[in-house]
C-alpha cells in the first residue's frame, strides 16, 4: 500500500509539469476512504483513511463513483473469516470530467479474480453493424457438425460451377448458425448473464450459502469461458 502511495504522491509532485490537462487514475489503490468500505477483519486504522483522503484532495481529484457491488475485493472465506473491502476506484481531475461529463464506472464481477472489474463507460456508440462469418474451432469438436456440412452440400444448385460454390457457402453459413444456436446456444450471452448474476450475488449479505453460490457461479463461468476459447 505504501509503495503505491509513493507512486501516486509522485504524481502529485509532478502533476503540474508532467500531467497537465485532463487525467484519471483507475485501479486497485489498496486503500479506503471511510470505515464502511471494509466489512470483517480488523478495522482500518483512521490514519490510513485520513492519508488517502488527503492524497486525493492534494491531487485536486474526485472519485467518479460507481454502480454495482459496494465492495470490490473479497477473500471469499467462510463464516467470520470473510473480509470484503472497497479497494478499487477511479479518480479524475476537473479537466478530465469536463471532457467526459457522461463517464461512469461499473463494478462487474469476474470469475478470474478476487477483485471486481472496473468498467469505464465513455460517451459514444459501439459499432453494431454486421460481423463477418467465421468458422469456430468449437464446432469441429462436435460430431454432428460434419452432418450439417454434408446436408448443406447435398442440396441441389443450378448455374456455373463458381455460382454453385458461392451459393453453397452462403447456404452453409445459414445452416451452421442455425445449428450453433440449437446445439451451443449463444455462449457469449450466457457468459454475460452469468457475470451479471455473480455481480448481483456480490451485493448480498455474506452467509455460507451465499459464498457457496458464488463459488458455483464462478465455476460455471469458467466452464463457459473454456468453450469460448474454442471460438
């Protein structure tokens, strides 16, 4: 914690010369601004809280706030050994907030870390246009994939050889996408839905049943990601 503070305090010393203009710091500060940002374990020493709050003020920055679970880290231990803290946050100066007035932070649970992910939402709309067709490795692992291809290729077509080949490829794309929905479903959607459920669980009061549900949900998400890696 002290080492990180030395780095950030270095930003304070040189911010006017090196970091002039809009800037933001986002990540794991391993520090809290008030006692309610920790649940379980030993209380945070007041001097730690005061030092971190003073540092943010000295940098002339403010916390961007968040939506989602209040705590960003947990040791996921059972019973009274469980500890949850808000260690992760995003702070920015006024110039940055003037440039990005609609920016916001979401706490999103992940299966690969004991911290939540900090998602910075900026202005602008993501491209939602059509995506190119790709044959996914996961399809070839399923024994029924070959039958889908053979069924498509057996459909009669008329025209020149190049026209027939192009027509069969277009038809195969439709066949494979339909088969993918029936056999695998939308794996990416399942991952996002599971991560939303995990994020919701992290907002619940701590009980042993709650912790078991979290572990089960994390294992489920990891299985889904293993399938996604075959895409």
